[in-house]
C-alpha cells in the first residue's frame, strides 16, 4: 500500500516517517517500529489480539481498516479519522510512545485499581504495575482478565471476562517467549540526539538480579561503545524499590562515519539471563571524514576555476580545501556561502563553499581537490580531473567560410573563426581577386559556443565587401593572434551582378497568405522591382478600397533567390474588416516605367472562430538536413493547432539542444491550415564538429499537451 510522510513528533518521540509507493505491511511495521522506538513484536501481537490479522487467512477490508483497534473505544464506534492499516499501525505506536514519554496517567507504575469489564458491576481489583510497558498496555486496553478468563487461556470465560490483555500475554508468550525473561536487564531509552560529530543517548537500565549499576553498550552502526548506567534516577528507584536509583545513563559518542545508522542500546546482563536490547532507532548521524563535491572545473585563458563545497561532519566551522595542479598543492578555505547546505545538513550552516581561480600554464593538467579532515577520519579526495587550459601554443586558427553572395553592392560574406590559443575574437581577412579587407570575427554565434564552450560565442563574422560586377574569386583567412600560420578558411567563385538600372520591367512577387482573425484580415508575401534594389510599395484592396503599404520586411529567402537585391522585400500587413466575405487584391507598384503587377485576388471570410487552446499537440515536418563545411542546415515547418502564433522548435544535435522560432513564411502551410497563417517555417544553420551526428527536431507546445517529435536524422559533417 502507499504511505505518506509524517514529520518528527519531537525529541524522544516518533521520528519522521518517509512515505513510499506500494509498501508491504512488513516494511510498514518495521519502519514504524524504528521511527517510534517500539518493539515490533508488540505491534505484531497487537495486530493479532485486535483483529487476528497475523493468522487470519481471509481478513476483510474492515479488519485492515481498524487493524490495531486505535480510536475504537468499547463504548462508541471507531473514529474514521484513523482508518487504514498504515494509519492504525503508526498511531498505535505513536500512542505507546506517548504513554512512555508522559506516564502520569490513570494506569501507571504502582498499585492501581483495574476493572474486569466495561460493565462496572463486574468489579475491579488492585494490580501492582511494575514497569512502564505494562502500564502502556493497560492504558491502551483498560481491563484485566478475571478468574474465568485465566482458567481457559485459549477460550472463553464468563460474561464478566475481557480478553485483550490476556490474549496479548498468551500470543507474546507463545510466539516470543516469556516477556519477563530469566532476569534479563530492562530499561528505556528516553533520548536519541544527533549533533555534529556525535550522537547522544539517555535513559535508564537495570538488571533485576542486582542493585548495582550495570553496563550499557551503545552501537552506532557496527561500532560499539561501553558505558555504565550509574546516574541517579529517583523515579526508577521509586518504581523498583528493591533495585536502587543508580541506573541512569547519558552518553555522548563520537560518530565514526556519516550516514543513516541504527543507534542501539543494550543492557548488559550481570547474573541469570542474557543481554537485552533496551532501544534502537535509525537516524542520520554525522561524523568522520569530510563530505563534499566539486561542481565545476572551468578552464580559462592561463587559468582554471574550481568550485564546490566541503565540510567536516565533526565540526560546524569551515575547513581547508587543498587544490593540486599536477601534484603541486595550494591550501584554501571552504568558507564561502553555499545556498542549500544548511537545509541538507542542519546545524552546519551554509558557509562551506569554495570557488578559486588558479594560474595554470596552457596545456593539459591534472587537477585534484581534497577536503582536509580536522578530527577523526581522513582527508577525502573530492575530485581529480584532466583539464585543458587555453593559452598561446602556436596553434592555427580554424572556422568556416559559410557564405559568399554577390549583390549590387559587391560580395556579402559570412561564417565564423576562432584561435584555439585565445578566447578573444580574431581578425578575418577577405580577399576579392587578391585585394584584401580586414574584418573582425566578433559577432554572436551561440552554435559555435556550444561546440567550443571554453571559447565563448563571439566568433562570427558577416560583412559586405565592395566589388565590381562580374566573376570574382573570394577567399577568407583566419588570422592567427600569436605565433603560427594563418588559416585559409576557403575560396568561393562569386558572380557580382551588373548595377541595377531602370529597364521598364514590371514588379514580381507573391501573396503567400490571406487570412482572417477576429475583425481583421492579414496579407503576407513579397514583392520587388527588378529595376531597383529599393523596397517598393504594394497596394492592398479590400472590396475595391485600397491601402498603400511598403514591402520592406526582411526576407532572406528572397535575397538568396535574387542576389543583388537584398532582403528587404517582404510584407505582412493587417487591415480592419467587417464580418462577412471580402475580396482581397494585392498589387506590386512599379517605381519607374512600366505597369504595376496584380499579385493575387482572393476571397476571405471575417468572423470565423479563432483557434482556442484544446490541449492538442503541435504538428509539422522535419523536411531536410544537410552538412557542408563544418555546418549543419535544417529546414521544415511546425505549428500548434491551438494558436495562430509561431511556435518554437527545439533542435538537438547529439542530445545538446537549442531553441529556434518557426516563423519563416510558408504559404503552402498557410493554404493547408487556413486561419493559422503562414509564419510557421524554419530554416537554421549551426556549427558542428567533423563526424556523424544525430539531429532531432521537436515542435514545442505553447499550452497544455505534450511536445511533438518531428523526426530524427543522421548526417555527417
């Protein structure tokens, strides 16, 4: 059955219980016995005497519901608040511990009048209660067996007989032997307390065969420690007048190792009988060698930064941490704040962190970190790792010359480059037919930063280089920042188009989507005049009423398709409209001689219901993946049917992910899913190391519902 967690009931009482799924009854009994310090034999016998659950081969749900008889008085129905096997076992053990911790009750050690039956006419006699365990049983079941019940131990007595405590005695004796033993020691552990480096136990123990103080042995896990129970306990002397009062113990033990341990106390027998377990509790104890971890070892330029935490469980203050580079050590103090430590290790505080930057020569180095012991135990190796330090080693730069495109202004180039001997951006020299131009590779390229994390993101370049029209040879060099040769990233043959001039040609373009949402119409697409590189006007007519706009939105795909004209030729405009069906026509306006161009006329209905969140998963298509020159390119489309907005796609390369927005125009998608628009395409490129890679693309849900795997492809770069 599934159990729930319960907090500690306080010092000397039931410890916290950690709940779990599908716990068997036996495990619940053991965990409750350990948490509350109650002999599990007592719990088993109580289950039997209340509902016969140990021997019954076909118990009912009702038997489990009130299995320990807790909250079930003889004169009223059971309290439903305490129903359930786990609830019953825990609350009964809690109650026994409550009786022990607060013994001043009706039934306590000494001479007490105890009834035979709930019917007061059956009478009562005085019983001499000799120990707290017996008092606990009478507080739980407040009747004694009469002569008729005792005369037939395995059967029935008369109408004044009660059987609870009689049956407890019978079952316990039959299963586990006499509870009084043969003069065995007994007592009570009243306190278990864990502190940094120690555990404390306190209580009392005596041997009924002697008035002398006896030895107690305390075990923390497998390690044993001997003490004498000789402290003054007048209360024990009053309860056991023939044995004296010198039977108390209060012992503090150095903890040899940290972790969850069973702390057990034994009374050591003096005469007839055997040693006896007085109490046992499972608890987290702290002691011995240091604990800790190294979170990061980050290589920099000529240095390494090491961070983490360490503490010695024997003390609450900071301890030294030694960091060795290739066997040469430096001592530091682990005294920086580290959030969360105090919650994990109560009593120690948060000031056990360290973060140190150490100068190190370039190259591969072995970095080892040790937590230094201050008391019992030994020093502890927290981590040993090999780290590559960036620094001048005469290595050549590398990178990728990704694009070289001719346009009316010359040649547009792009790519990335870095020098492995520095994290700083480097120069790139671009030569057009042997004429050089210097640019900086200092633009953000997060894909490069992911592949080369030590060097960061600032290694991209993109520039426009002047060039005359015609066929041109374009070469890019990564410039070494120190000794060593420069690196040719590549050469490209590029055609720079003739200067664009007015030839009376008509504009061209495309209306990719016309959609309605609420009380508005949105049109999108692109348009350009081949006689100019400038953005041109478009006129949008709704039922013959026109509005002048400009096609000047970025469209890299158009720029690639028409080299020399640039990217600023897209449009995506929203116009107000009344409910109903409207005719929408879009014209590209000629800026010189020649006619204008009708790009499209379409009907669209305003007032249709907008998409709503329905928990549906995204859809789409991972259409292509290619690799060239140290880069991987992907393309496709993705949309969430619960929104017309563009959604994110997450792209994973060998398990390492990055987020992109699927917002490129895709008229085909807009036509297939009217009402959701066409801004759902993605076209992305990113750096990749040589070799085979697995590329996976996910459509990310914008609301309720799962994300969608659009596909995984293998590609070799």
